[in-house]
C-alpha cells in the first residue's frame, strides 16, 4: 500500500471517530422523535452490516473496489429521496439513530471512494513518466526515430488509404446525386465504378497537393514533430493528473487531525457533514475535468473549485438536513453516480489518451521483427531438414562432451581430492616406487664389493675381511666408490690391456649403475616434494573444471535473470534521479501565499516520493528504513513550508547516500 493511501486512512480514522453517532443520540432520543417514529431494529442491523463491510480493519487497509462499494450501497436500507411532487408526510421519517447510521454509512463509502480514486490517479500518473522517457529516447537518436517511422508506417498507410476512400466516396455520392437530380434516372454499375476510380485518382492527386508543403521538410523532421506533440500531450496529462491528485489529497475529506479541531468538529454536528458532502462534489468534478487537456492547470483548479462552490445539490443537502432526514440518501445517490458513471468514463478516457499519445503497442513495435522471422522461416526449415543428420550429430557430440567434461574434470578431481585428504594410497602422487631405489642401491653395493674382492690391490693388496667389506658397503651407501675409481684410473693408463682384462669395462658399468642410483635419489627428492604438496595439486587439478562450470552457470544466470540484474544495477541511479526530481520540484515550484506547494507540485511530489519509498525499501535494512520513513513524512508535510522540505531532501541525500547511489 502506498504512503498516499496511509495519509488517506489517517483522515479516514478521523472520519470514523467524528462521524460515529454519539451515545446521547443513541440512548436518549427526544420525545418528539419517539412520537414521530420508533427505531426499526431490522433496518438498524442492516445499516450496521453495510457499515462493517465498508470499514477499514488492521488486516485490510487496501481500498475496496468500486463494485464492493456499490454493492454495499445498493443493499443498504436507505430511505428514498422524495420527489418535488411527493408530500413529505407520505415518507417515513427515520429515527435519529437510523439517521446517524445513514450518515456514517455515507461517510465511510465516501472515504473508501476517495481512497480508491487517489490510488487510481497515482497508478495512472506513474506510467505517464515512463512513456515520456520513451519519447525522450526516440528524440535523442536519429536511428530510433527512423525505426519508429518504419514501425508506424503500416498504420500511416492504412490511415491514408481510409482518408482517400472516404473522400472518394463523398465526391462520388455528390456527383451521383447531382446527375440523378438533373436526369431523373440512375447510373449503371460499370459507369459508377469507372467514375469512382477517376474520383479516387483525383483524391490521391489532391491529397498529394495538400501534403506538398509538408514534403518540404525531411521525413525525420515530420516524425520528430509528431513525437514532440505526443510527448507534450503526455506531459500535460501528467500535470493534470498530478494536480487532481494534489487537490483530492489536500481538499478531499479535509478533516483536521489535531485535538482542537477534532473537538470542534465533534461539537459541531453539521460541519463534518458539509465536508463529506463537499468531498463527493470534489471527486465528481475532478474526474469529469481531469482529461480535458485544453484546460490549463489554473483553469482546471478554478473550474473544480467553482463547480464545487456553485453545486446546487450541496445547498440542498444542507437545507434537507435542517428540514428532514433525507440528506444521506442524496449524498449516497450522488456517490453512486460517481462510481457508476464518472469513474468508468475517466478510466476509459485515460486509457484512450495513453493509447493515442503513449508509446506504440507491442504489435506496432515488433511487427518488423516478426515479419522477418516469418519470411525467413522457410529457409530456416529447409536448412534444418537438409542438415538434419549433422544437427543431430552436433547435438549428440555436445551432450557427450558435456558429460565427459563433467565426469573427468569435475567429479574425478573431486574424488581424488577427497582421497588425498583421507591419505588414500590410490590417490598418492609418485614418480617412482620406493622398491626400485632400494634394489638398484643393493645391486650397486654388490657390484662394488665383488669388484673389490676380485681386485684386492685396489685396497690394501690382501684379501678383504668382513669388517673391510662392511666399510666398503657403508661408503657405497654414502656414494663413495674409491676402490672402483682407483682401478678405473689405473686401467686408463693402459686402456687396451684393461679392456682385454675386462676391469675397465667393469668399472665403467659400475659407474653407470652409480649414475642410475644418483638419478633415482634425485627423483625421490622430487617425489617427496610432490607428496608434501599433494593437496595443492589436487586443488589445481580441480580448478579448471570449477572455473568453467562457474563461468557457464554465471552466463546462464545472466541470460535468465539479465533484466533483473540490469534493473538492480540501475536502481541506484534511479534513486539518484528521483532525488533530483524531488529537489527540482521543490526548487522550481511557485509557492502560494502561505509558502506551501501548489496542488500540481504537491501531486508530482507525492508520485516521486512514492517511487523513491518503494525503491529504498528493497535495499535498506529494516531499522534504517524506519528512520527513512520519518524523513519521508517530513518531506510530504506541506504545512512545514518549502524551505524545510528542501532541507529534508538535503538531509536524505547525505544521510542515506550509501543506499541512494
């Protein structure tokens, strides 16, 4: 529910308290009333049921529909309005309790109708701004203007053809009537058609001559002038709707809410009735003149207030309330006329004007694209049929590739990563096995020991005992091959003899085995390093699949929710523009004598503040939003004056800058 309706319901609460029948009127009627008529319990119960149907509760604050209000009024047992020829004595005079309940029913129905019309004007005014922005985009781009001319060309051709046809028919009928008058006989069908074709050609030529002056300008200039004319009409309609909204909010159901005025209204039993009756006339006059764009804003205000002041039925209601008990029926009948006639007429006129001056319909905007798709549909279908096998293969390959990617690059790395975390043997990273290094090292030890035993002269020249062999094995584990290297150096002096004896080749093979062991030791160090970073490599293996999936999901989310995302990105700029519009309304307004906004500016302010409040509610935390509503209430309070309202806008701009941008 909009805050404009909250303002309305605050007035409505005062209406219920001030319009409720007092206990004195219910329990202690005068003797004359008791002699004239006794209260009808059935009628009182029906009136109370109708009043309850029109009441506002804590769970239902939205305005009732026009059908609901009319249903309650039609089924309410109100007394008929006496005609001018009918004797007052023939009409049953209601009891004072019934009379008060009738007035309470009328006031509640008027309050509900007042809220309904305010909500309607608010909903009608806001889209007008969007249509105006649409025409701004058309005017700022020559390409958009050219596209608009193409989009509207079928309607222009149709309208041009209708004009030519009507003009030709009119000329043909005038010629036939003159000839039948002169000759007194009819004309054959073939001759009529030949004359009709000749007249059509003349009409086209005349039409072309009429449009010769317009052709002096470029087509884009003509379309630009048309767009500006529509935009001007929409701005005028928006100003009129805002003015009507401001008049109804400020003047309709204008019961002051402070304690002193509330006590005065309750003490004066006729003043609130005059206010309620005046509200009916105000709503009727506003609805009747709101779509009259030939009126200016000041002329509209003068027309509304003059019509209300000169309303003869208002004076009849006040006079009837003094003389009889029939005035509630007059008000209820007037309210039914507003709901049944004026409100539907206003809705129909507004829709017609928005359709005429607003942006074109979707059929007009997208017929070119639909036609292009329709014309190319046969080509697309032929391509699909001739390459059906290829398309099926592409789709199948795409599905297979997607599934393989999912299993091999997403699920399998995740499984290996989980195994790494659990120290699963199957998931360990290893370049070589531990048994390979131990076997090669043991083989190297045996080779060196055997070589030393076969060549004792490389050590001490005697046979080696077990202690010396254990020392040689220990040195080999540390990488010392001294016995082999000594024999190798000796054989290098006589390589041919060493080769024939075999010791040189044997030494070379032992050194090759040593190199193999050294390489395996280095690889083992690398293997240990990889195992220490095994979890890191698991995440590295998972990263490509995860990145591809995230990118794909983000792209799909952008395609599906692209509009929502773009709206969220633009929401900050929208709130900034709304603050700018509010500041502009307050700064450019022409204050009245008491320093308050005019009705038009007040209506425009209510529309902008309504949109700002809805936009801010979606981004602000609850406690911040509650404070923001206090600023909004200060902003729309007219009695504080324009200068204080401008200071409130400045405070909102710096205090809530985090959510306004």
